[in-house]
C-alpha cells in the first residue's frame, strides 16, 4: 500500500493537493471550550457570530416568524435562477439604502442577482469581472477567504495600505498608493476589480468616514477617466454594514458623482443577510450592481446566472422568501429592525468597554461591526500571553482578532485589560 502522501500524489493533481483548510479559529475556540469545561473562569472572543451575554447565538425573531409563515412552495421549491423577484428588490433596497430612488433619479440603473451569501457575490465578481491570471485589488489587511476565492478563480491579490502612514487628522486613505496600484493594474491587465470591505471592515472594525470615502471614490473616478479603454469594477463588500453608524454612506458618496460618471466604471455591492438577519447558515446574499447604462446591466444578469448555474446551481429559496417577506410587512420589518438596532448598540457598548480598558494598546481603527484587531508581528505569542488571563482570541496573519460580537458585554473591559497586560509583558510598547 502507498503511504498517504504517495497516494495523494497519485490521486490529487498538484493544484488540488496544495489546498488547505483554515482551522485557526476552531483551534482557539476549542481551547476556550476545553478551559470552560475544566471549570475555569474564561472569556470567548473567538467566534465571528453575534452571541448574547450568555454566549447563545442571537437569532432575529422576525426571521423565525417569517419562516413559519412561509408557504411550502417557498420551503421546498427551487428559486428562479436570478433569485425571487421580490428578494432581488429587497436586496437592492437594503444594499443601497433609503436613497435608492434618488440614486436612480440621478441616472443609475440598478440590478441584483441572488447568491449564496456575500461570499457567492464575491465569487460572481471574481469569475466575471477579470480574466484568469489577473489580480484583485484589496486592502492590506483583509478577510482571509478573499485569498481562497481568488485562488479558486485562478486570480491573485494585490493590495494597497489599509491605513496611510501619515494619519493626518484621521484621514487614513493613502491616495498615492491607491492611484499607483490602479495605474499598475491598468497597465498589466487592462481591467481592475477592487474589493473594498467597508463599512465595518473585518477584522478591524474600521469604517471610512465621508471624506475618506470621497478620496477613494475620486481615485477610481480619476483612474477611469484617464483610462477610458480600461474597465473598472469597484465592489463594496458590505457584509457588516447594517451594524455600522453609516450603513449606506457609500450611497451618499456616490450620488453627487453620478451626473459625471465615467462609462467604464461599474459599482457593485456584495450584499449579505448572514449578519444583518442572523442567518449565517442559510446562505442568502446577492450581487447588486449599478451603472448608467441599463443595457449593460441586462447583459450582466445572465452572465452572473451562468456562473451560479455552473457552480452552485440556484441560490436557496427559503431565506430569500423569508427576507423578502420581512421587508414587505411593516410589522415584521419593525420587529427585525428592533433586534438589529439593539444588537448594534450592544456591539457599540462592548467595543467602548474594550477600547477604554486598553487605551494604550495600538488597535487598527475600530469603529463598527463585529471585530477589532491589534496588529502585531507575532500574533500567536500575543494570543498565548492574552490566554494566560483566561481570554481566548484569534491570531490572524497580521494581528490578533477580537470577536466583539461574541464577547459577553460584562467581560469587554476584562478583555481590554488582558490585552493591555499582555502587550506590556511582551514589551510591545517600544
Ligand atoms: C468581510 C466579509 N465579507 C463577506 C462575508 C460573507 O459572508 P456570507 O457569505 O456568509 O454572506 C463575510 C463573512 O464572514 C465577511 O466577513
């Protein structure tokens, strides 16, 4: 019999054999669970889902109610391939926000195609807005699966800094670096696809303010105008937006530019209901896209549907129907929004407690959403030192991720103190 690696070498082609799972989050969760089972007084900041102060998963009751009201058809049947029409409208409305009509009146047409989560929308853009061998433009700290999605599509990643070096007056966009990356991509591949996870970036919790959004927007507008033969796609990954202070800030930023919009720039949103509706496992999202030319959008719908058909077939119908029902029923929508708003407040209180108790620690900008992040050259050592205080966090590639979403509120300050003490013990101040 062949040894395992020999057999893998025979059965698995090299591109597949090179793939690996990412179990660092589960490994640190398991350590927390083990310590808790031993009766130790420990805190769990490892999970990337909203937990209440007792550590139970928050499930929005409006979603539970909508699911029980659904007819069997919506529970068992296939979805139309582009998604249920009512859900596609809801996705556009929730991604773009209350100024959707204004955006359309200013000259944009908008469309949506359902996808299994925001991840599916990212995949649809990767498969269709670039050619294999190209690279996607991301920021220098990014959600790990960006790399996995790019790999699966035969694409690379190229990055620009999350925060500019000279962080003057809270202005953190490195416009020079961004414009230079855009120019390089135009030269090397003739098309640009940028994924921008804003607001409430994972893993930092950073949200661009209105001046910063405008800086980013202007870099794209200028690059598109200067290179009319190149195609630009700016995709906003808004997975956490409905827990941010300005959930639809990008709509405010874009509207004044529509009148003078370059044809070779398309705006997309990777819309996700995983967090906003607490239905992570139901796999419900959409790619939403906007451009002045209706004909272009009509051409893109079957293109995205084709990729979906050849990858996951159709998106699940049940969550689409439930989400559409909630947003077409004022009672259910009010119930949904009360939980969403309440949880946003909980996140804010936890973040405040955490940051206040660790005021001398250097965090990445931390404004909204599920996470906070301490950049560090040796995140595993820092996590180990923090764990000595009974606090379990996650060492990522460039720092330590704190799951503000999973910390009990009463433990937020304790977590801040543990980070602060670990930081001093390891002499990170210098
Ligand atoms: C930054 C970011 N983008 C997109 C997603 C997509 O989530 P889903 O596919 O569950 O909608 C996530 C989920 O964790 C995320 O953190």
